[in-house]
C-alpha cells in the first residue's frame, strides 16, 4: 500500500515539476529580469525551496522507514500529520516562483495540493486500519497539513537510519536542479539567442 502510494506521488510530482521546468526554459514571466517584482519572485522561490529541502530532511530523520510500521507523533509530526507533504508544497510554490510567473506558480502549487490531498486521504484510511484508535486520537489532535507549532514536542533522544537520511538529502538536492536551467534560459533570452514561446503573468 505505502509503496504504491509513493509511486503515485513520485509520478505526479515529476509531471508537475516537468511542466514548471519546461516553462522555465521555454517561457518567460511578464516581469523584466532585474526588475523588483522579478527579483522578489526569484528570492521568494529560493527561500521556499530551502524551507522545503531542510524541512523534508528534518522530517525524514524522524520517520525514516517507519511510515507504515509505526505511528510517529513527535517532532515535526507533532505539529502536522503530513509534514513531508507540507514541505513539498513549499517546494512546489518555490519552483513556481523561480519561473517568475504567478500563473505557473498557481498551477503547480494547486496541482500538487490536489494530488497530495487525495494521497493523504488514502494514506489516512490505511493508517486508521493499521493503528485504529491511536491514529484517530492523533488525527483529532494534530492538524492535517498546516502546522500548529504550539503542539511541538519531541523525545530527549532518538535513533534514525542513516540510509533514509542520506536518501532525503539526495532528494532535497533535486528540488534545486531546475534553477541553473532557469538562469541559463533567461541569459540566452536576454542575448536573443532563444525566444520564449509564451509569456505568462
């Protein structure tokens, strides 16, 4: 069950990220490079991508390979039932902002949101069947997606599996992979070596 859901998540994530990548290379936003709106969008995108990367690594350190074996209710999971999805949404918004198009940002973010809400619903049915009342109590106490930092608690000591932590770091790097391509495409457009096929606000 968990493996199938993960495959679905990865497939849809790649499709949406691919759309953002295509626009970032072959399209352009309405704001001119160097303008305040353009640079502000780029900066916002970088910040959100950093939040995504750090948050996903941090969350993975807590859950490791126990996603369907043990109900983790501390650390980032004490403030949000789905912190990995929350931080991925930050990354989706960051990737959209990095294209400097609000339209692309909205499409990518909403696409991720729709996919993740569906996946979360399916995962929660599985977790409730596995953990019963323990999960229902957790569900009643902790928000589904938007963190409530006042709920944070964490044990004094934890153990984690390095292989999952290392995987999370590699995964985090991929969120930044499109940025050099965006920069290169923008440079080539400025030098009139390529022409954007579309401009979106």
